[in-house]
């Protein structure tokens, strides 16, 4: 399948006039490719749609699948290769859909199964692949299995699908162990027997409404294999696997008084890392047994000939542990959170890139690169903080307020690093508009269970609502045009489920699409060039400009070379030099390149690259005779 059509790279922007000879690159994609056997996901740019907040197709204030269908042309125009949709399944929404009550149906808030089918075919017709979210660590407490388990006896087969245990203490009044929930509070909740007396406890690494499944039970394996097939048969191209490191718990559920965090922290690591005999710090994450599950799933996916893929959301450390998820015969990709948390800091970004490239090579996998998602403060906001490497769990009105102008400038530069790197890249909806978080959201609007579970504790957390604010499509429409498609025309759509900050008005899609210099057009240009030159499969090298101590990240990516498989004609080499200035002073640029893209109009000052800016310099070399 061919990805969205790529446009010829626009001619060299005026700011690149320093080279004196604008020379747009001209090799058509088919010639630059010369790699017919790679699966589609190897170099794909994948756009995360958070259905609640992407586009509202029926005007009820909540995003939905018809809304996504209506915006497919927008995604096509942006030039991404695939969509990943966060959960749209039947769910009471205690964790925004990551609490699934029925894995084989669509929640009425988001539409119908027919809408899902229509979205899959609309996306495919537009040349876009589609990845859905799979949540195997836990179900919702509304799932029929859990309802059945609560009604059943201790020790029954129904309870054995989950992790039920008797309590400790004289009368079972204390939890079975000391584990904490990732969302705050204990990881255990006590049940009530049908006669009203207190009963067993069940494990939930997340919210009380998200009981952990028992992956020691073959019935659970069989059920998920069937869920995979259900969606594969409907044509999906892959699964993003939620908490992929969580399903298997250490034998005997040993005590662990520590606290693991989402995305950033996998628990406390020892000072000396023994790769061969590494013991994961937490007894409920990254246990060896999870890999057996992925080998099973890999075999299921291999039965389908459209190259479906498995993508791991696994917050594990050190980085070499992550790449164990993408060993041959397991998953295909894993989110690179080391890159995400490195912030806007040349040394940290360098280390994350180098380590990822090294570890990927060990297992023969390719890389992914990501800057934000629905669980993190958006990078525009993070990069606008006094310390652009900080990683807050959310930003509230009483916290340090980011400088979003600076944050966006840095975010545009960071996008040029992300999209220049070989491998696959993940964009979170709104990255392409340069959206920040809502950093002054009133508490009464917050829905994230993290906020509610920790608000009266010693360590209150703001939670993730700030990055989940509905997309602004049209500056002058109610809700900045969140209601799209048919709903757009309806009298008064309901307010979006979370209020949008005023600064979203100027960032709305209709203020950026086709507007020279906008963040959207920068992304589009980078994606166009990336596609044309096949940067995603290029060869990486740090460039002679690379100097992290001075805040400079710089590398080259080279594609082409060799000969056409058919005609035997030599193929010219294309080289892109990525230069990002994360330091405090202007820095030299290469002279020998013939075309360039800059992160901002004023990135080039006196023939030097200004701080908080980046550029792509390109040249084509004649084929070797
Ligand atoms: C993943 C999701 C997050 C969710 C959690 C529990 O980390 O990305 O949004 O809250 O899993 O399912």
C-alpha cells in the first residue's frame, strides 16, 4: 500500500538563499526507495488520534469516529502514513477508555462498529494504515468477566481470570501486599461477598475500576488471541499494546514498597547494571514471562499477509530492556520514551539517540521516535519551562507557567530532529499545530483518575487532562470548530468536554493549513522531504558539527546509492544534514549543501543558525559510474 501522496519538496525557502543556488531535490520516490522488501511500519510516520479530543462528528462535545472520518483528508494532507487510535471500545470511561468493558465493540459515545469499519476503509482508501489500541493488562470492572468474578466464589474459575487474593492481618483487613497503584493509593481493593461481609481483594495496578487480568490463565491468552483476530479480520494494520510490560507479575507477588511512574520511571535502578543477570526493579513490570505472550501474538499476526504490527508501550529501563520487546519473533516496534523524556538538551538527546541506535542494532530492530502522547505534558509546554528537561506530571495554574512562544520555537526544532532520524516517528494529535497543554485548567474539569486518586494525599498530581484538550479546527467557530462534519452545520454544538485555552484560537488548523511559515506547513514540508528521500530507511552518522557540549545536535542521513533493481542504472545519493541548536549561541552552518529548510523564518542570522532553531540541509551526489 502506498502512503499518502507526497508533493514535490517546495523550492528552497527564501531564508536558504545563502547557498545562492536553490536546487530542489528531484529524485522521485520510486527511485530513491530501492528497498522493496521492507514492511510498511519500518519508516512510517504514525499519527496518534485521541478519539475523545480529535473531532466531534455529532456535536455532543465528545470526539468520535465519524469525526475522525471527516478529518481523514486533513491527515492525508499532512502526509502521515498511518493513524493509531487510542481506545474507542465500550467503556465506562473511568480512565478515558483504557478501561475496556467490551473489546469487540465501539462505545456509543464514539459511534458504532459500522463507523469503525468505515474508518478503516476510508483510511485505507486514503493510503493510510490504521493501528488500534489493545489493553491487555486489565479490563474495566464493567467487563462481563469481572462482573461474573465478583459474583463467583473465591477459588472459582471466574475469579481465576483476575488476580484475587485473601487479605492479610487477623481478619484479612489488610491488602495482600504493599504494592501501590500507578495512579496513587493502594493497588488492591477489597470485595464484598454477596451476603455483605468483606471478601477477597483484587489487584489493580491502575484505577480501582481496572482489575488486572491473570495472564497465568490460558483462558486469558485464548481470549486475547481471539480479540486480535477480530480486529485483524476487520482490516486493522496493527496494535499499540498498552502497558506491554505489565501482564506477568513475579511469582508469589513479592513485596515492593517503591513507586513506579508512567512513561518516565520504571522503578529505582541499581547503580551497576548487569545486563545478563538483570532483575527488573518492580515485581509487576518487565517480567520475562511477558515475552512469551508476544511470541504467541507474533505468530497470530504472521498469519495475515498485510504486515500487521505490534507496538509496545513499555516503560522499562535501561534502554536495552526495551529492545528485548522487539527481538525477532516478538513485537515490531516499541515507543522510545528515552527520547521523549530527554527534553530540549543536546547531551541528553544525543545519549538517547546513540543508545537507541546501539541497542536496536543488537537485536536487529529499527527505531521509533516520539515527543509527546496523551500521558505526557506536550513538548511545547515542557520546552517552555525554565528547565526544558523537566518532566512534570501535568501543569496547573499554581505551577510555573511555561513560555509557549519559546516552547513552540524549540518544539519546531525538535520536530526536525525527530523527523530526520531513520526509523518510524510518532506524532501526537496537535503536534503539527504546535499545541501546548492547557496549563491553567480548573480542577472541576479534571477527569484523570490520577488527579482524583492523589488530590488529598501528600503527593497530589495534576494529571493528564491538560494534554487531552479538544483540537482547535476553526478559530472563529464555537469550541474552535471541534464539532466537524455534519455537526459543524448544526445550530449549537455542545461545549467540548474539556475547555480549550484561549491560545488555541490562533493555533487552529484553519489558521495554519496553507499558511506559509505555520507549524503545520513546516511538518508537511518535513514529511514530504522525508518521504521523497526515504529518510526513514537512511544511514545515520553524527556530522562534523555535532557538539553536545555546545548545545549542538547534528547528524547526516544518507539514502540512495547502489543500482536500480530493474534497469541496473546507478542511483544518486541523497544526504540530509540535520543541525539543531539547543545551545545559547549562534552556530556555523555547512556551506556545501544546495537546499535547506529552517525551523523558523528567523532561524538564520548572519549565516549562522540561531539558538532554539534547527535546519535540514540537503544535497544530491552524482551516482558513481
Ligand atoms: C497506558 C495508557 C494510559 C492509561 C494506562 C492504563 O499507559 O497510555 O493512558 O491510563 O495505560 O491503561
